[in-house]
């Protein structure tokens, strides 16, 4: 994305108008993307749809105003739907609020203590394995909604019950299950068809919105007896402030551990999404600690009104960038549009079948299950990162989200074993004049040292030449390799030139050395 040039006598005014018009257009696109996802993720989380909309409003207006990532959009995320479903099933909906208040406080403190860079040190194998596992769990749970039923208590039960749900369908009779399946199939088919045939001029029209509209019109047109989402008459009626008895549950150590897990997963997803968004545009970079602080404020507010947890969301953020957003104003305005729609047109939302939202989530979940990531890890870094991905994936599906992530992170430590005696890393920076700089890395570049590395990389000025000298590295693990590769591409997009030793170049990317 390139910022518009200003050359006329009234250039400043024209430039401001251009910025505002682009942000306004982008905000409408993001609003159309966010509406079905906010409601669908809430339903998948086992909470009323309006709770997801409240999170979208807070994520847009509040976090959008405070955010450290200029073009990232925050709201309810599919990545947390599984853990929220488990919280509601085990502890009740009223417990979600106190958990989010505590989780937001943890994020707020982490941001104030400048711990944002540490979340970037999480292995890509763990992150993508976690997302793939979440995708399977979402698909398995929402398939039951397509069959006119409710999701089971956990992922394995959902998977094992799918054959029975399929066997319960009838080709000779057309009841509630068959009607819900028809709506869901129409929704999924519309999304996939639109993604395949979408004209270039209509590339910003979201498939999820069209899918929900198609499923809704089919249900209305044929008079199908399907369950529809319940939305209160006013947005104020959807607010559920936790009581003192609910906050007393925080005395339970397991509740506290759950809150910390929510904070950790939400922070990791947010900051990794922010890094991905930075790769999509050439504007200001993310201030990770500020973004973490803003997310903490947002989640504390969500907990205070009984809404869903929030993260930075890559689907809405990428739509924001592609629609031409320039500033945080687009994210703020998208929250205003959600608020206005819910306040003025709640009767429209009550026409949406639950099966249509389930269809949107089946597509969303399936996209999370991307085998391209594990193929990439195996091709570039060998067997161990691929095994970390697989172990994280299996444990998320077979046990729970927190266990899967902890297992993946524990296995990541195995990468350090060959280099335990030489774990030191020296980072030296030297100005070469005319905005040119040299960064020299000496020793073991592992995820443990990543905050130190990223601090030096982020300090390099744009527009000049940066010499990245990695010849003295004894180890470069796959987490650092990914960060360095993306940093090189990001600097080149800003007009900088990055000079690398020939021995460290593999195609257009860095390759790991030493232990790999």
C-alpha cells in the first residue's frame, strides 16, 4: 500500500480528504466482513450472538483508538472460540467476565513491562499447529449445527459423533436437520463459488456476507423451519456485568490459570497477526508493547460487560489493508457501524439462521487447517519443526488448547539441546553514515535471544543500506530464521537495501545454519 502523494496548493487538505475517504471505504468493507464473523464466533463459543458483536464494537472503537498496530482490526477470534466454549461448559457463562478482566489485566501489565517482543519468540510450528488444531475443532463442532444439533462438550466427542449425525439424515423426509443442512450447504457453496468467480471490481465484497445472505434468503424463500439467532431489542440488554460472586471465583487456582492461558493465547495471536499485517503495507510499523497494552484494556472492558475475548484478527485486518485503509480511523469507524447496526436494525439480525453462521465458520475453520505450513517447515528446516507442528496439532484436538500449546513449546526447547553450551549471542550495531548501518550477529541465534535481535532490527532506519552480517552465527533456529526473512522483505518494501553474506542466502530467504 502506498500513501497518496500531495502536490497541489491545497495538498494538505486534499491529502487529508483522501485519507478520510479511504479509511471510510475500508471501514465499511471491514464492517461487512466482521458482522457475520462476530456473530458466528460467538455461537461457536457457546454464547449469545450479541456478545460477539459487543466485542467487535469494543475492539473497533476502544482498541482501534489505542492500538499500536495502525491497520490491525481487533474483535472476537476463531482461535479463542474453543477455549471459551470449554470455559462456558465447565464454569458457566457468568465466569467468563471475571476471567477476561484478569486476562486483560495480565496483558496490560505485560505491555507496560515491555514484554511484547517475547510473544514473537513463539515458534511458528507451535502457532500454526495450534491454529490447525483449532480449525479442526471448529469444523467438527459446527458440522453438528449444520445437522440441526448442538456441538458436544469437546473436540473428540464432536469428531466421534459425526458418523451418527450423518446417519440420522433422511433422504425421504425433510425435517429440521435436513433444512439446517440445506441452509448450511447453500452458505458454504456461495462462499466458495464467490471466491472462485469474484470479479476484480468486486474483490472487496466479502464472501462470508454473501454466504449468510444466500442462506438467509433460502430459509425465508422456502419457509424452512430452522433455528435463527436470538438478538435482544437493544444493545444495552445484551450487557451482562459480572457480580461480586462471579469475581469470587477467581480464588480458584484453575480459574486463574485459565485466565493466564487466555491472555497468553490472545496476546500471541494478536502480535503474530500484527507482524503479518506489517508485511502487507509500507506504512508505520507495529509498536508491540502499545498494542499489547491496548488489547489488555479491550479485554478488561469485554470482561466488565460479559462479552467475548478479543484479539487482533488477520481476516478483518487483511480486508482493511486491501480496502486501502491509511490510519486507525478505519478500525474505529467499523466499530461505530457495528454499534449503529445493532442499535437500529436488530430485527434484521434475527432473520439469520444459525446454520448460515455455522457454514461461515466451517469455511473459516477449514482455512485454518493449512498443510502448507507444515510442508514449508519440513522443506526448509527438517523433521523437528514438522514434528512440533504435528504434536501441537494432535494435542490441541485430543486434549485442549492450553495443553497443546504447552507441549509444542516444550518440544521447541529440544532445538536448544545441541547448543546449550554456546547459547550466548552478541549483537553489534555500527553506523556507516548516510542512514547506512551494519548489524552483526555472533553466537547462537535462537528464540530465547529473539527479543534482543528484534530490538536491533527494529532500530535500523528506513531508506538506507543495512548490512546484516550473520557469518559468525553458530546456530540459527527456525523461529529466528522466519523473523529475519520477514524483516528483510519488510525493509526492502520501505526502500531500504539489505546486504547479506552469500552463505546465508537460500533463494530469496535466509536459511538456518549450525545445528540444522
